[in-house]
C-alpha cells in the first residue's frame, strides 16, 4: 500500500512516500524532479499510518537537531540499474565529508569522464538526505546541482560540518 505524508523541516516541507514497509521517496516540496502524480503537498495534522514514514520523520528530526548521523529506515529505491549503483555509492559517503562527481565515478569503476552520467543519476535520487546526494560537490569545491536547491545543499553540508560551511560565512 502506497502512502504519502507531508511533514515540516527547517528547510521547508518534506513529502515522504512509502510502499508497504519501505520508504520510497523523500522530497522537498517543489524541488526539481518532484514526481508527477503525487498528492497535493499539504501539511497533515494527522500522524502517518505507515510506520516507516513515522520512523523517517523521527530520524530526519533527529538529524536536523544534530543528534543523528546515520539512518536506519528501510528503503526501496526504484530506478535503473545504473541509478541504483550510484545511489548505493552515495550511501558510502561519510557524514561530514563530500566527494566530487569524479570521485563517485571512480568508486563505481568508471572513468572520470562519466561524472556527467553520475551527476544525472545523483540528481534523480528519490530519497533526499537519507541517501546523501547533497554530499557530492564540483571538482573545485563548488556546491553545484542539487534538486532541492543549492541553498538547501549548503545548509545540509553546514549542518554536517563539511564542505560548504566556509561558503555559508560569506552570506
């Protein structure tokens, strides 16, 4: 059974999507690549029915409070084989660290020239934050491309004490 639920976060509303006992989506409302056909993204006053959504909301709350660095929510990531390989690799990036698109390509056994394809798969990540696509940066340290917006990416990296905190001081 598929369920969607919208909850608050310090960076805007988040839509959680679950299928049975697995989280299949975590999207900032209005982000790039927001899936078509999802219900209207309106905050709900009622708790989610799906236990995995309640668990994800709790863990995301702990993450934003600085009390969680790893997530234990059951995931089901639907995408191409290549996308799933990229998303699995993203989960290997340690909290507070960042890899470049080229680093990610090399870790997948691909040439550095595959960074564009890796970036495309990264941008289609269906579970933001938990699958930390925000931890991928440009080769020069630039905070490039994030479906939720570069300001959110900067905030997430700053929260984790990683790259981006220096740039935040400029604003």
